């Protein structure tokens, strides 16, 4: 294992801690941090449900915070760590922010735009491309998402069962 990979895992653990904050708020557990010169300059997690804002993705919130921290919209020489492969919207913001490197955990076959569904981060027609490192702590990141969605499906099954039971009881009285 290289030093850089160990460092990537360390920073990804920070992003996972952010994802756990999202989960505690009943948000999809996605977390992101941005690192500059070996220092975490921003951290964020999904807040779409709590803010009822489709733009409240972990990456966008982290980018916004990093821009304030650096006093610039150009986030050159930074690395974004995120637990799930960025979507098209976040990938666009990453490119436009000039983030140098993106490290993500779990791939997203339905919306990942860092190499899975498509690769906006390394599209040569844009004036900026990012280095991409995929699959850092992939199992942990993926399992957290799988567990979250499994709990939601189970909760819906229980609610449906309770509604069916109430209907049955009402119909038979």
C-alpha cells in the first residue's frame, strides 16, 4: 500500500463520518470533504430532504464552503473526497471549480459521471479535467448506502402491512 493510498483512505474516513451525519438526519448517507495543502478546508453531507433543495448535495455544499474558505471560485490544487461517485450536476460543478483531483468510494451505475455511466470529469472537450481515483473504501461506502436503502424498503413494507391489516380489520367489523 502506498503512502498516498493510505492518505486517501484517511480522508475518505472523514467523508464517511460526514455521510453518517446525513444518515442520522434521514438523508441519503453521502459525505464529502475538500483538502488543500494537506488540510481539510470544507466538509459537508447531503441535506436535500431537510432543506427540500435539489441542489443540497454533499459535493456542492463542500464546494461552496471551500470557495468561501479559499476566497476564490477556483479550487485549484484541491482534492475532493466523496463517498459516492458524483452525479452530472456535481461533476459539472467540480469541473467548473477547477478541482484538481476527485477520490470517490462507491460507484453509481445509475448516475455516476466520474467513469461509470459517463465521465464528465475527464471530458477532453472541457477546458479542465480532473484526476480521478475510484473505489477508495468502496465496500464501506457502498454498504452504508445499501443498508440505508434496505431500511427504507423494510419500513415501507411494514407500513404497507399495517395499512393492509387495518383495512382487513375495518372490513371485518
